C-alpha cells in the first residue's frame, strides 16, 4: 500500500511536481477566489496527452478532464480526486499542495457519479496511512460531492456554479 500521493503546483515557476518527484511544465495556471485551474501536457502517457484540473480547496476536490488518445477514449466527463489542498503561507498563493485520500469520483453528466477506489481507501486506513480524522473527512467530502452532483443532474459545472464557483476549461 502506497502512502497518500502528494503533488505541488508552483504557479510562479509554472510547474507541477507529482508524487514521484517528476516536474512537469504547466501551460496555464489561473487563480480564482475558489480555486486554481491548471492545464498541462502529459508526455509519455499512452491513455491521454493532456489534462486540465481545478483544485477546489473548500470542497476538498481536484476536478480533472483528460484529452484521450485515439483508442483510449472513456465516456466519463470528469474525474474527481478527494484531496486535502493547502497553499504555502509565505508564497503569496504561488505554491499549492495536494494530498490524495484515495477516493475518486467519476462523473457521467446527466447519468451518474461512480465512487471508485474504496478498497484502496479502506486498506490505507487499516494500514494507518490515513488518520481517523482524515478518513472521516475524506468520506464526508465524497458523500457531499455525490449528493451535490446528483442534485444537479450529475453535472459538475452546474453544481459548482450553484455554489458560486463557475469553472471553465480551455
């Protein structure tokens, strides 16, 4: 069982450092009062060639859309990671961090939202990689997101706009 994945998003340097320490160049960052948008290529990935994400601290979510490579397309509209998000105090909002809490949601607009990786979440909790407080927060985040999405026809944009967080993608 791997420890929670952590990423760093350095707005000033226009980089994203993944949990393995790989530093990726980011095409675009955009800050809003409710979050941080990023767009970057994904070199070396067979399934997709580009991703766009919104880090949404008040919701504890990272929302992502992928540009799929031919033959790897998936019918999903959005992929949501349940995460803690924090910003370095001394960096004037320039360096953001996430810690993934294993639970993910796959949104199919107008149809459903699937919660996946529950097995990983439970295993991480049993292994002591998530404190009871973090595990409870992650589960509450997941349930809140599923209820909000369901109330808005499983439409991420509609749910977020209804919460004063209009988002846009490139």
